[in-house]
C-alpha cells in the first residue's frame, strides 16, 4: 500500500487539482514515490505491484490503440516500441474492414518490418506519416528526381532497411534483449475489435521476429 504521506496530493476520482499537482511532483520528484513514478509504469509496477496490468512494452508505455494483434506485435518489435514504428493498428483496421482473419504470425511480422523499414525513408525526408499513403516508393523516387536525386524505388527500400538495421544494432549494443519482449496480461484479457489476442500467437510472432532480426543483422 502507498501512504498518503508518499502521494502528498490526496488522489481520488474526480479531483482534478490533486492529479495536476501529482504531475508536477513527478517532475519535481520530492520523494522516492515520485522518483519511482518518474521512471515510468514498468518501474512503478516492479516497485509497488501491478505488473499484470502495467501496459508497457520494453519499458515504454503503450499508446491507446487496442485494435488487434498487429498493433500489439508492432509495439513489441518496433525500434521505438511506438505505434508510429509500423502502424500495426492500421493493419488491424484493414483486416476488420475486409472481414478477414489476421495473417499468420510470420506474415504479420514480415508486413510490420517491411512497413517500418520504409518509414525510415519517410522520416528521413521529413514526410508526415498522415501522407504515407501518397508517398509510395515509386512516387517518392519520382519526387526526388527534380531535386537532382536519381534513385529508384528498390534503392530507396534498401536504404530504409539499412537505416532500420542501424537502429536495431544500436539497441542491441545498448543492452536491448529481444528475449525480454512480452505482452501485458491485461492486453490479453480485454477484447479488441478482432477479438481477444492469443498469447500463443504473440509468442510465435516474437519467436519469428527474433529469427528474422538475427538474419538481417548477419
């Protein structure tokens, strides 16, 4: 249990002012409780309990997209553990709109990694991801030509993959271990528009991703 002396602000439902003060305390860190909270939900759960419902991937809090397996696998394997890495949520939405079943874990990982590799090119060109449907590899190559950059779509894709590999190489050098990837228990309990996520599906996807990443880095 956390004592009122630790929270300082008396946190209760509907008391906006107290929560606003608590946010300031997380920045100021007046005691150990707030120093722990400032390190994120993963550290807070390790210290105070609640790991079964602490929604994070590799220590990064997940965004509010609970759309299906593609979103959560994407959070796990993305270089930044962000929905912006590979937009798995968008893939889930397309599957739902087409009344289809999710692809195999292997096919899903291939799609997510391919998208993330291409996004390295888009972000390098400072292209807003909302316009990603316009800037296909072919269109991007055409847009670069008048600027004096003659490159075809295949070369752009290859460049994106190289940037992706550099990002992951740095993660691994800094101590990231793909074996640590797991899905929060709460994410398995709460239904998505595509139904509940299968833990075995998630684990199979992670196993395949580790194999794929190892081959890419070789």
